[in-house]
């Protein structure tokens, strides 16, 4: 079976982890997307759906995938199992994210039996892993197309080839493709927009597969970013979130002196009301960026700054390239420059070799910083990363005990972070109707979820709300007339 499978792989463009590890020092070419005439209308009369799992980067990619499909003539369908094309956009950061995908694929197996002409595709970070594609070919025969993070722009040809050949099309690039501008987007929101400003990551944290699945850091040209935001302003968008695996490293690969802080200053002049960004790496958070946050009216007073651990030895094994004290210096700078800033973070517990004393250092850091929120995780080994080979002697019970203790600490500061706004008037971008009847909700400048009585006609508007009650995960308020 193995020899037969290997022979079959020869006709596919398969991922290669060794190639993905290489960082080729060459200038990344920027090209403009152009749809060939022969691909137009191949989706006429057909429906599609895009299922998204993962980070904001995946969500932004799914908007492009949807835009491309609609440019081919497809219409968004209502029932996934009955659509003509189903694309699953995946995440590879943690094992449980991948496990969800296997469940979805299992469910779609019956849908494929009912409709043999259905095209099922999988893309995103999972296909960039060699073992994943091998598993897809061995066990999930209902899959028709597989493509990676570097060749979304080739989707029209990939679908066309599938129709023409009646065979699987697997095309996963292990080295970065071009930066492709002007790809169509079907944005999921009419007042908030994702804006990619860079791709890839050069940090190589020992636990993370992203540098292999997303490639080296590549920054978009500043004029393309600025023009995209200007276009969004003209379309009535209120808020943009700037995206990158390591967003505040923007511009460092261009070597022209123009960095993330400069971009924030220029985007502040476009007329956009709100600017957010994610995710930052502490090593690349510089004084210019902090100054831009302090002086640019549109840049919101919130930063997501993953710390991962509060112990220097663990940080070193993670290859995070900063110490606990260096991180705390950044926190002090942020709080001094932007009084009242909301700071959220990511923390991993039970990293291989983490002792109880080292875990206590993390708890002490949480208590000192008083994060407004934290995403907390038990370490999840990812095949192909250095940490996956590290010995971990902790039992599952010990791992979960540490996570539970950490969550108790972070939840306390969630609540305290919300309580400081009680009695104050905040500005809320109304997003949607809340779960409670007659209420709507949205986020304040400090990224606090605010629920209040209001009509759904307010969705998409900036309104003033006086906070009356603080819960752990959200606050309640009253609309200020």
C-alpha cells in the first residue's frame, strides 16, 4: 500500500517540510490578480460554501476564496451538504483544531455520496503539513482539491482542472509564492474589515508550525495597504484590523526604514475611524509603534501581546527571544504612553520541561500585569517542530490542573478590567443583535464587549454607551441619547 501511495503522489504538488524550513533570501515579487477568460462562468448556476477554522488570517483568506468563487459565477449556498463546492479553510496551530477538520470531512463523506459531482476542497495551514496530505489521500477519498496558503490565487485554475480531469488536484507550494494584489474579496462584515499587511513569520518559536505553513515574512507595499484602507473608507467601513502572523514586524523585510509605526501614522490620515491590529510579537514592539498608538486618534487603546510564559528558562526553550523583565518593560512603556490601555495575551502551560516553580513565575507575571484578557492553552505538540521532540513528564491531570489554576487568575482580571469602566461613557461600534431580546452588542475602544438595549438599525454605527454593570466576559450599558 505504501509503495502504491508513493507512486500516486508523483502527479501532485506535495508539501515538503524540508523545503518549508528554508528561507531563500530573495525579493518577493508583487503581481496583480487577473482572471483568465476561460475560467469565467464555470460556476454559473452552482452554489458554494467556505467553512473557516482558525485565526483572523484564515478568516481573511476565506473572504478572498469566497470572492474568487463568486467571480467564477458561484453563488453562496445555504446548506453546506447540498452545495456544489465546499472549501474547508484550516488551522494547524493546535491538535484540537485539526481534529475538528477530520470530523467535518467525515460528515461530508455522505454528502459526496449523495452528490458525486460535489467538489470538496481543503486549504489553509493543514495542507502545508506532509503528514496531513498523506492522511487525506489515504483515508479521505472524498477530497477533490487540496491547496496551500501560498497559492489561493490559483483557485480558478485548480477548480477548472478538477472539472476537466475528473481527478484530484493537489497543489501545495512549500516555498512562498508571490504577493498577489487586487484579489476579489467577499467581506463577511459591512463595517469592519480585515486588512492583511504582511504574511509569514521568521520567529521560529519551537512549538509553532506557522513559519513552515505560512513561509517567511513578506510585507505588502505600503501604498497598496493605504489604498485598500482608503477604498474601505469610501465604502463606509468604520474599522479595520491589520493582520499578520507577526504584524508589528511589518516593513523590516523591505529594508527601507519604513516600519509598522510609520504605517499606523499614514493609515490614521485615511479617515478610517478605528484601527486595530493583531498579532504582535514582544521582540518587535518598538518605541515608534508605541508612540503611534499614543498619538494616532484612530488607533484603538488595546494591544494583544502574547507572553506565552513568565519564566526565562521556558521562554528560552520556546525561542521567544525576550525575557520576563524585557516583557515587563514593554508593559510599563505601554501603560505610561497610553493610560488605561487594555492588554490581552496568550499563555501556554505545561510546555515540555516546565516545573511547578516555573509555572508559578507565569502566575506571578499575570498578577503583576493584570491582563484584560488571555487565551490560555495546554501545550500541543506539532509534528515537525523542535518542541515536539522535547520530553514532557507531566501527566494529563497535572497539565489540566495548571490550566485551571491559570484560568482562575486570568478570569479575575477579566472582571476587574471590565469593572473599571462602570459609570463611564464608552464609544461602541455596534456589531449585531445580542442574545438577549431587544439588545444589541459591539466593542468599545478598549475591546470590551458591550451589551445594551437598542434597535438593530444601530448596527454599523458608533454610539455612546454608559456602562452600568460588569460581568466577567462582557459589560452592560445604557445608550446615551
